[in-house]
C-alpha cells in the first residue's frame, strides 16, 4: 500500500467513526421532547450524517473494486427475500423524491443462490439511484427474474425501468457525466454497481421503452444453493444488563450509551482504565465495554487488573471496544482476559451479541 493510499484509508476511517457518532447523537436527541423546529434540525443533521456515511462506504468499496480487491462473501440467500430487501432499502428514499417504487420478483419463490447479497444490493442501488434521481414524477420499476438451469446454476435477470430519459448513459457514462446529471452519491453508486457486475462476470444493456425512457437490464449466472431454512431468531437476554462503558472520548461514550439504551440497559461510564478498575471492584456490572487506547491505563492493562480482583468482580465479562479489530489484535485482547471484540463504530446487532454473550456464559466461552 502506497503512503497516499494509507493516508486515504486512515482519514476516511476517522471521518466514518466521527460521522457514526453524529448519527447516534442525532438519534438520541430525536428521542427527546423538542420543539418542531428543533426536531426538524436534528432530523436534518441525521440525514446529512447518513448521506456522508453512504458516500464514504461507497467510495471505499469503489477504490477496492478498482484495484480488484473488493471482497466477495457468497452465502446461501433466498432471492425473493433479496428483492424484499431492495424494496426496504429504497422505498423511503423514493417516496421522499416523489417517486413510486414498484418491486417485483418472478421465479420459484423458494429459489436460493450462493451469492453475496450485499453486493447484489449494490448493483440494484446503482441503477435504481439513477432512475429515482432522474424521475420528476411517475414510477420506477425494479424486478428480478430467476431462470433455472440444468447445470445447477441460476440465471438472474434484473431490470430497472424509469419513466422518461432517466437511465441514459447508465452503462457507458463517466462518473463526471453522471455526477453532473444526478449528483456525486448517485454517480459513485452507479460506478460501483457496474464494477460489481463486472466482478460477477455479468452483462448489462439498455432497452428503449415503448412509452419513452429506457430500461436497464443486467444478467448474471450464480450457483444454486440448498433450500434455505430461516434460522430461529436469537433469544434476547432474559434481563437487561448493567453495562460499564470505558472510553476516554466523550462522543464514543455517548454513542455506546445510546445503543445500550436501545436494549433497555442501564449504564455507567469511566474515562480510563484506572476509573474502570475502581468501578469494577463493586462487582455490580454484567458487562464491561472496554476501549483499548486510553491515558493513564489502557484497556488491556485494565482488563488484567480486573481479572486479578477476587470474587465475582474479577469474572465480569469484558468486551474490547476498538477500531483495531484485526485477528492478531483480537487474539491479544482475548489473551488479556476479554471474551470478544465489538468494532468501532458500534452497530446495534454487534452490541446485542455482546450482551447475549455476557448474560449467557456458555455462549461467551464458545465465542
């Protein structure tokens, strides 16, 4: 990795973490009793932060795709469910643009493919984004046709139809041209969708609609997957946890508190490892979320000190809360006495998993 690439990655990661913090704070403010004007301002802040998050994520993926380093994680996925997810991703944004979004699925309702569903979403995102941005009124139609093959593969045919001249240049236009017409977010998403389609060895074309406008059509062949049986939902913890949040950054502490509140957990906070050890002596915590890099005493040293405490206090589950979650780093945290790692910025599903591990020792040891 060149110095410029390293600098780009470091800067964008730091921006991402801070923006996620802004989103969490806006969400927390939005649950307060505010005036109508204040609520509108908070909502605007949250929407702006969400847009920046999407831009950063798309730019990061586009950079990886251009270097042919975009990770693909195929897994069995029901294809009808995939289109439900496409609708969920776009229904609100289409409505805000005054557009009616119609999503359809054609094929075996039980068909499942071995695919990276997230990357398929991004292909649809690229073309739907252009269609929604270009339509001033009317509807945008997105559909997926699944055609079985005797070679244990499935041929997927995706179509995105817009009213009016909304998809012109979608397969051949440059980022600059698409940016000028639809904006930077749409242009980056479109470029990424085309890159992913190429990575899947798929093909794309445009077709003229009888009533005007165009339809983007893309095709790709994917392996069949065994019948997918929905996994039972993980049982929620029987009781709310009392969590100690240890972080020297005030924004990070508030973000963690906000996410804990989503699961009705009670919290206390500490600003460094020294305070964490003193609070942990009481043994009243079900879980400790421990930042790693802190002044006076870092998270690894604090964990070792807590593990040296006698009685239940020394057995309190500790989860590393860090942006450094590489396997080598995680192994060091586990060796120090932690039971797992939650990567910053924290996501609700990762926090829920941490709570479940803390309240179920058997699951924690397995993890």
